């Protein structure tokens, strides 16, 4: 796809990834830079095309900047309490003012609000508003109108329209500019609303009411968790991020809000993460259940049943937010990429890959839901039985593994362990919950796979599990073996694996996924430490009695958190830069697990539900660590206030 709008000869440097804060409405999200520029927004969903894409190019791809005229102005920013209402306070020699950026909840349409409020003296703001639909390729037809007695801008291109309501701005080149001064006590509201171009513009938003509802909803949702000290702030924000990435209508959980943010500066490892990975969503649900968010587990289970309904042979590793199955990958030639990292990709070709680990992660999550008291529906258990029947006939085949390598399929040890977990949880569903099924057959398969892993996936010479059966390399994904109960964290085979991982994969104090130099992924270039892996190692340290090491690594990993509590996929500890798509669900959920593990280790007792510890019946006999699971009445429950379904049609 080509971009047809005029372009400067050289792109301005992109703002660092860690400079962005997120505001969202449980359908999509905008990224706001420290300098007050909204450089990324896709409407009406996370995986829709963008109308602001300067994040992946420069202002010619669309942006919405709002900052003081005085270029010497300084700012500080934070979210209001436990919400996604972003407050940026600006100071100039003449005064002080704040900008509240938020996407209202419960308003049934996609809105983005920028409220300017004078706090002291007088501050003049410059607004630069440039809409570019379809990832910068579609320059809209823009006209100024009077909507009632107030000025507005209408912009339309193809199926998309927006209306901007607020103080008058003037056309200048291919953008609109204006200056807005506020004195103490004055308020200026600027509201952008998306709607289908074949409809009439929606009615104006009541900003005061929308702000109150949005603040109240986020605060109530956050109040339901009890994060462990001293990581309460980071855990609560991480839980909020996981909720912000969950679509309130479908229950689908996006892996991140962005596409093509690079894993290395100027590199080619740039992927679209705006979809629902079964793996990430299942792991997210396990974390939310741990912290009392039962309703979200039910929503995700409903999404899962709809998305993978049909022939188990057609199950994919990822889907669209609504359960869409076709996610073809293509490159946008018209965008120069974040910091010049190309290609910019839309869609993700990995949806066609075979990854056996997703069956294990789904079964582990659904077993955890049972332990938390969620009753099986008429469709949920039959679906799990169908998945296990398909897996029983196909698990021997190789796959692409957890990291979606673009190289050859292999017999990855992590994938095999997750297949073991799938059959283990199936057998436990029958034995512990009285569900119908062939528990003996599933247990036999679990035992067979376990024996194979110990024989072929373990390197006796090094005393470590290996990445796949045909290599001596290790992989940070092996740290998940204790999480699913394959063996205890302090098992000597696991501690040997940790030693090998520390030797091979530790880079400047944080953990790589694997050594790209092995060529296993079939891709050029390298990557930075993967944050989720470092948090997995924290959890492993805590579970195996290395509490001081856990706390030290936790402190290093938390240095990657930006000023508003967000984590991307990777981190460059040398340049102190976030890398990869943001905010990353996997990074945040792994942070929560790590904090929980440290809390348990500090208190010297194991009081989380076994499905959270990852303990399994099959391993309990070998380790002697299994305790009685709580009854559904003992499991933590929660309730929430649902928001009305979105309907952008007036």
C-alpha cells in the first residue's frame, strides 16, 4: 500500500517508546507522548486502521499535538489515581495549566477528549491537528462547519469519518492549527469522535459526565484487587493494563496496542500485536483470577468458545478481537517505521503456524477457572474434550514453538511440556470435578509425554533442559515448566536449567528469550532482553528459595517501567530504552506473577490456589508438594459493573 500525501525528505526522529502513555476505552487506545502529541490511534478497534500514525513515521502520517506555545514549558504527568485518565501539568513563566487526556467509557461510541484547565496565571496552547486515515495513506476531505452554535471539523475518507468539536482552528497546509489560552479556573474541551462515514455525526458528548463515569469505573475496577507490597503500585497498574487491553464487548484480550515497534533499533523484527493470542489471553486470565477478577475469566471463556468453535484441526494460535480468523500479513511501503525500522507490518502471518503449547495454556487456564468456581457450560467442557481428542492424534508432530519462529518446525521442549499440561488438566477435570471423559487415557498420554521430555528434552551432560530435541541451546520458555507443575522449582533438573539459562541468556542483568545466533528463528538481526522472561526468572528464584536473587532481579526489571507504569515487550538496559510493541500484556502479567511469587516467598507460606502455583496432580506424587485445592466457595470471587455495549450508529 503506498502513501500518497506529500512527505518531507527525511523523517523526524520518533519519540522513544517509553515516552508514551496509554489512554483507552476498552475497545482501542491512543498513545500520548510526553510532549502532548497523540501519535497512535486506531478506531474503532485496536486492530482497525489508524488515523494517527506518527509513531511509525512522522507528522505526515497523522498526529494530534497539544502543548504550550512557549517551547521552554516543562511538564510532569501521571494517571489520576487508578485510572487511564492522563493528567499532564504544564508550567511556563506565565502560569500553569493541565491537560486531561482520556477516552470515555460507557458512551457507546469512540471518543477521545482533551480537556485544558487553567491552574495559575495564563498559558497559551498550540494545537496541531492532522488526521490521516488508513495508516497515513488516506488524506481525508476536511471541512469546517457550525454544529449548532459551535465550530467543528469534519474529516472523511472512505468508510471513516471523524468530527472534532472545540475552539476554532485554521487550515495550514495539510493540517489545522490553533492557539487556545486558558487562565486560572478556565476550561477548554476538545473532543474527537469517530463514526461510520455513511451516518450522521453523533450528538455532542457531555464531557463532565463522561469524565466522572470514566474515573469512577476505573477506580472501582482497581479497588477489587489487593496487590502485594512493596510492588502494589506496579501490580495494580499492570492489572489495569490487562483490563485496558480487553475488549468489553467480545472479551478478546489484545497482546498489545501497537504494531511494528521494533525489537532492535532499525531492525526487521517488527510485528503486529493487536490481536488475541490464545497463549497470552489464557495467561492473563490466570493472573486476573489470582487477583479476584472472576467475571473477566467468564468473558474470555465466552470469547474462546466462539473463536475456536468448529473443527479442532482449525484452531489457530491467534484471532482478531472479535474472533476473526484471517489475519493476512502485509507490509506498508508508505511508512518509514519507528526510528526507521522497517518493514511496517499489518496482520500477522504467524496465525497459520502450528504451536502445540496453546492447547496446554488454554487447558491450564480453563482448569484454573474451574478451581475458582466457574461452572462448565453446555459447550465449554465438550470443547475441551474435542481439543484433547485432536491433540491425542497429533501431538507427536513438530511445531514452531512459543516464540513463533519463522524457521523450521522443531520438537520444542516447552511445547511438549505444554502438551503434557493439556492432558494432565483434562484428567484432573474428570477426577477432581466429576466431568465425563477418559481420564485414564489422558493420564497415560501425559505420562508418555513426560517420559519423552525427560529422555529427549534433557541434556544430561549439562544437567539442563534444552530448547528443542536437536540442540544443546536453552530457552527462557523453559522457566515455565515449574509454573505448569511439570516439576518443582527446586528440582535439580530445574536448577540446572536455570544455571544454563543464566550462563547463556543473561545480558546486562536481564534475560534474552534465546540466542538468536543459533539461527533457530530464521530471522536476521538480534533482539534485546525480553521482559516477561526476566519476570519468569524472578518467579523461579522465589520458588526455589533464592529470594535475594529474586528481589534483585525484580528491581532491575522494574527499571524498564516508564513514568506512568507501562512496559513494552523488550528493554535495552544499556541505553535504557523500551523496545517492541507497547504496552505488552505478556510483560505486565509476568510482572504480576513475579510480585506474587516474591510475596509468597517472603511470608514463607504457599497460600495461593494450586492452579496459580501451576501444581499438577502428575507431579505431586514425585515432589510431595501438592496440597488440597480450595473449594469453589473458598475461591476468590468478584463482580463488576458492566458498561453498555458500544454502538457508534446514531
